[in-house]
C-alpha cells in the first residue's frame, strides 16, 4: 500500500487470478500424485488418480490462459524478462544478478528484495515452462489412455517426461513458496503482490 492506503502492485488482476488458480491446480496434482495408484489386479483407477487427471486438464487450460495473458498484458514482468535466454543483453543482466545473489549468500545474508530482479524473473519463467510441460504431457497421456492407445511411442514419451519432471516440480514449488514466505517476513515484499484479488488502484 502507499501512504494513502491504496493497494499497489505491478501485477494485473487477471495475472493474479490465473496465478492463484494455476497454483491450486498444481498443488492438487502434486498432492494426489504422492498417494494415487493406477489399475491394480483388474480394479478401476483410484479416485485420487481421477482427481489428479482432471486437475491436470484444468491446469492445461490455465497454463495456456496464463501464456495468453503474458502476451497481451501491458503491466507486469515482460516475456523477455521471464525468458532472457535469447538476448545477449538480458543474459548479461541475469549473470550480474546471479553474482549479486551469490555474493550475498556467501556472506550469509539474504539478498535485498528487488522488484525487477533478473534472476527471480528467469526462475519464474522456468517455473511456468516446467508447469506447462507437465500439464501438456499429462493431457497427452490422458487422452491417449482414454482412447485406449497402447503405451508406446509418443504416448510413452509423454508419460515418461511427465513422471521425470514431476520430481523437479516438487523442488520448484517448495523453493518458490518458501522464498516467498521468507521475503514476506524479512523484506518489504508482500505476498499480496500476487495473492490479493483486490483491484489495484
């Protein structure tokens, strides 16, 4: 908030809403993946697997909605900041930010929160790409399984990729949420930046 009590954020309401829904769908999928099981001894799929699959379909829709908002919005982190890998200038800025964070950690201190951090933006971009990959590969397997296609070729590759990167998603979710909480309590950053559904003034 500013001195007049108005809520300030650089993220649009649409961005915050789809981020919240996307995050919930991902948490549901990761949570169910830990306990669910597939067909066993001729029995039907467990109900947790069904929850996982339908949450995954929702995540796929939300992922593409997120991409559309990123491309259309005029406020917030730019696509170039999220994916700096194709710009020499942005890569230089990213490297400088990595060095800044590394020096702070070596000195056993928390790096100062910077709203336009190149490292944070790049990590967010990687997270979005990771979650999109999981959603798409899971959807490919779901429809292949639904149509009764054999678990070979492209369907097998989708399932293998989905399972392989699901482990990475756990690390990302824990790290992302953990750092957000740490910054919320130790810097001027507020979780309302992304989790409030108020319209910014």
